[in-house]
């Protein structure tokens, strides 16, 4: 499963970039936790991957 490379930071509304790596040849699975770090404020955001609907 693919996840977004960038999201909006919940702290400052800047751009947070994905810093987690998916297992090779598997990708991310529902329930995995992926981490983003904001380029503006340095805030870390952890997101639980949910199944696509």
C-alpha cells in the first residue's frame, strides 16, 4: 500500500515529509505506523495506515 510522501503539519500547517521506509517488495500495510517530519517546525507526526476504502 502506498502512503503520501508529504502531508500538512498539524502543528504549523507547513509541509511534513515521510521519513519511514516500507519493507522491500511489500509496501506499508494497514496498522503500520509511518512517521513524517515537518520541514518548517521540525514537528514529528506519527500516522497509522488505514485500509483504503
